[in-house]
C-alpha cells in the first residue's frame, strides 16, 4: 500500500508532519477526565424518566412514593420545574425547543423527558426513576415518512431549501438518456462512545457546567438564553470528548442538571443511558429522495433534479439538506434541488456527520452511476465531463476544484483502468465481484473565533481557545499550527481548549473547527511576534495577546470553497445468502492543507468506515404501534464491526488555495460523503441489480437476486 509518507517533524515546519495526539498519554492512562468523571463533594445524581407514549399529555406524575425511597432528594417535572425562557436568539437552529425540558405537559414523541429524579447516588436515582409512575392521556401518533405527505414544506436555514433554474420537463424530454428513481435512507444514530453527561453547580447565581459538547461557548449561549442569564455568568468546560458527530450540542441533560442543581443548591450530575441517547440526542432523519437526470448522448447533463424529504419532530424544524451535493458537483441546463421536511411524532433529528451530503450523495451518486450505465459511459468519465467551471447554483468561481485530480489519482491506485463495465460477470466461487465509485464534496467554511496566546517566561507558549476536540485531533492540529506560526517546535506549545472562559469560538461542526480556530491562532501568533520583536522581554506572568477573526473572515473573496473526493469500493456478494462483503475501499481527497497526516487519515478512514456501515448495516426501525425504536441501543442498532471493515485507504492530492490565509479546509465529514454510493454502485456491478434503499441488507439482496450473466 503506498501512502503519502509521514514525514518526521523538522525545522521546516510542524504542519504536514505526523504527530501523535498530544493528550494521547493522558487518555490511555485514564488521567484524562470526561464529563461524568470529576469527583465533587456533595454531588447528587439525576436520572431522567422518559415518556413511554409517542404523543399525548401527562396526566399525573406520582412523586409521593418515589420521594420516600432511599436517598431520593427531588423529582422535577412540568408541574414544579423552574420556568425557562424559550424565545431567545439562537446561534443555530431557530425555534428549537428540544432541550427545553419540563415546561409543559405535552409529549411530542416516545422517549421525551418527563421527569428527573435526583438522589444521593446514581443507583438510588435509577431505582427511583424506574419506579416513578407517570400517567398519560394518550393521543394517536403519526410516524410514517412517505413521499406523498401533503404537509411537506421547505425551510430556509443557513442555506435555501430550494434552488432552481431552467425548464426541467423540457430538458428531460430532450435528453438522450434519463434516470428517474427513488432512493431511501433509514433513520441513523450517532452512537459515539461517550454518552452525553453534564455536571452542574451554582455559586452566587453563576452556573458552572462540566459537560461533553462540541462548543463550550455555544452551550454557554444556549443556557444563558434558557436561564435568562448573562453569558458571562456561565462557565462551560468540555476538555475531553468521546465523540460527537453533530449530536453534542445543548440537550435535555444539561438543562435538567442545571435546573436540579439550582433547586437543590448542590451540584447535580446527569448522565444519559445508551437507550436514552436514542431518543434524546438527535439522529439522522430517514430520507425519501427522488433524482431525475437527463443527459445528451455524450453524457452532458441537460437536467438535474434532486428532491429530498426528511422527518422532523413537532418541537424543532430540522431540515436534512440532502439535495445539497448537486449544488456543488454538477451543473445542468435545468437544475433543481429541493429539500423538504415533515413534522411527525418523533424525536428531533439533528446534524450527523455530513448532514445533507451523506444521505444526499447516496442518491445522487447512485443516479449518476445509473446514468453512466444507460449511456455506456465510464462512471468516472461521466463525472469528468460534467465537472463545472463555476458553482452550478451560485455562479461563483471555485477556489480550487480538484475533483478530477482525485478521480485520476484514485483510478490509478485502485486499478480502475480495464474494468469490465458489464455487471454480474466477475465470479469467484460463490461470490460475485464488483467495483464502484462516487464523487464527494463538502463545504469549507469558517466561523468567527477568538484565541489568546501567551509567551511564558520559560520560553514556552500557551494557546487558549474555546475549541473542542471531539476525537478529531484538533488539539494536536492546533499545536502544530501554533508552532509553525511562532516558528518554534511543537514541544514548546501548550494548547488549552474546551473552556468558555477562553472567549467565543466556532464549534466543532460542519468541518469548520480546525480551519476557524487555526485562523485565530495564526492571527494571535502574528500579533505576539510583532510585540516580541518590539519588546523582547517577557514579564514574569507572561505576555498575552488576543486575536478575533470576525473581521478577517469578511475579507475573504466570494468564491465556492469545498473539499472534494473520489470514493472507490470493491465488494463481493453472495446472492444465495445475501451477504455483501466490502473487500477494499480507497478514498482520494482534495481537502486543502493537511495539518497532521496521522489524525487526518484517521478522520478520513473513519468517515469511509461509517459510509460502509451506512451502506450495509445501520438502520433504526420505529415500531408503528408505540412510535419508539425497536432495539434502540447498541445491541439492536447494527454498526459495522472490525470483521466487516476491510483495508480502507485514504490519501489526498495537493489542494492549494493561495488566496486563503489558512488553507485548511476541514476533513471531519468528507470521508463519509459518497462512500455508501460507491459501495452500492459496486453491489450493482457485482450483481446487476440496483439497490436504492439503504441498508443493503441480506434479505434485500436475496429478494433482489442477481442478473444471470
Ligand atoms: Mo458535524 S455533523 O457538523 O458535528
């Protein structure tokens, strides 16, 4: 296997060299503390009680018997909980009432928090929570996501829900080849290792929260809104995080812990159980998607339409913008992308690794493969013929678009040349073999951030920034970025993150974290070096400068900025047992400057692994009768395990953007984009049968069979 060599750090610079995680030793020795691991005198433990009905009203919460149980201190519910403000201005997700617990008697979905039992120990709290009788006035619920829901509507959030140009029907009618197909993806869950947990304390009217989240100043601002406090009176810390994937924002447990701590006037910790996470921490909505493509005989797209539908809860309008890939990847004379949602009696979905792009790319990139088949054009060639010069929707030029380079390098290394395009012709014993490919893109955004940088008298440097390392290696990346910006070796740089006291910073989300924070760190380093050049003496308490990128972000020219990637997969399918084995995957990415090849590769391979899991395994199934999940836990929700995951290789091509002062594009999400489509396209190539509904389960493979080649 050839991979970009992991160059050792030299005086030439730390960025671009492989560096193990700076907190690695702390983590493997157990010294790193996670949100639920801080010992605290006087700590009480809260346990959430969640609704067993999917819709209705709470008739009674019978607290009496539970309050008499050993160690029980309080039962909070809608009848006695402090009132929260819910009309405050949000950084993300206007009108989201998902975390505003115990404010009314309405039950919007199965697994909704209806009470918090607080006790001296977690065992007592759990015992009491499981004994609490809650009665409901049950109403009929509706959880069915189907393509024909009349209430489907779009919303404009960061981006418009709908884009359109040209006359679709006319272009489709004039096309030499047309694909018109429906694709579906199921409800999927983040399933990060570390459960959500928070410990809240109040002192002199100020809230202190130890938490596991993707942005301490984000959670701080949400809590300030809900509890009507000045953000300066809230401190949120989140030093180590065992995975987030989009799910670790403000959730019920932080709010419940803060409420209980205030009511009891002592510290309270709330840890979610794995089962509770399946209804309280967001998920990827199922999608129903329809793609219509029309092309001339040479493969040039005349028409592209991508319509998507997702479910959301009745407390938050979350749009899964699955129609987004076509806004970047392909232009057409008539071009329409439209995402809509339907509010149902289900928990609120949320961002999950490559929200929009992950499910959307499955449909669009499958449809491209179907079009290639109809036209008799190689799937890579078809994509290269439709590689636009400008943003198909924006009309803006691309600040680097290296998709073609990814395909060329990927094809060379995967051995694409000489592939027999006919499906169902390669056999190895009981296995049918096939290969597939897909394109990927993901936005390269940035958000305003502040950083402070201290030159210490001992010759070391301390960076402080409210960044979040959710397992990505962000802390290590920032160490390398700071070292280069200061022209020192990384061992002289200490990076402190995960504390709202460090000032506003972008969240670890949308693959913007490392890019946004690096920007601030580089700006602070520039300022510090100027100060040190003018006055080299460092005072005893160090010399500290602060930088804020709010203005600098605005000076970047208006261009389309994205990462790109080419995904490849080889599968073996046994049509008799329905088993699909992925034999190898390769992803080649153009993702700007790669800060740390070691952790970067891990991010990309992690995303691709999830794509495999999405293609073949993951599916949360709701029971129509009670509205909750069948097996909503890690025993029932099937995730790819080691034995399912073959050799996965990820690498990258040069992707410079000379105009961009940072050059980092972010790699947290692009690894999953297109990966499921590459697997599905390989399954088609193996069997000759299209699988348009994920996951490609054995029963579906058996039912679909294989072409008789
Ligand atoms: Mo990511 S889904 O923006 O944490």
